C-alpha cells in the first residue's frame, strides 16, 4: 500500500512517501509571480496556483492513500482542485489535518505516522513505519 502525506501552503509543497526502504521527501516550489498577491483557486486569471496544484497532483499519481496537511486554506483548495480536476487523487485523500504554519519535516512525518497508525493499526509493524527522514534523506 502506498501511503503519502502532503504538507502544502500557497508557495510550496512537501510530499512524504512512506516506503519499505524509508520515507522519501519531495519538495515542489510554486513559481513566484511578479504580483505576489495570494489568489484563490476560483480566480481563473491566477494560473500559477492552478499550475502549482497540477504539478503537486502529478507527483501523487498512484497513491493509494493521501493525508493532506497545512496551516491555512491551501490544503482545502488543493483538495477542491483534485475533486474537480483530478478525481483519482481526490479519491485517495483519506484525511485533512491542520498544522502549524512551518512545521519541521520530522513533525510532519510523526503526525502522518500517528494518523496512519490509527487508520491501519494492523500495518503498524511494517518496515514502512520504522524509518525516519532527515534533511531529504532516510535513516533506519
């Protein structure tokens, strides 16, 4: 089973994939527009946000379960975008969790593991949950 956690805000996304070999981190940064006003996904003129959400969704294809995290509106906007444009991704979303605005990767991983442990207690002894992520690399 592929477990993913996505922590997202309007400027960047961190994707954590829990695999038997360790936790793999992928970072995606939104291109910075000249006009730095935050617009919602409903603003059809604001294509950088839609392109950003599309790039994030592309990295999540094949995920069986996705936990969304974030501090503000971006996580919910991303979920809405997927429901409208990427139904395969939307169907894989199993939860949405509000977090602090800039958590440490280790905190995101720990919250994700706790969430998935509660969702699937029978898999908790799997090697997937035994490894940690440190600065984009994994350690046993």
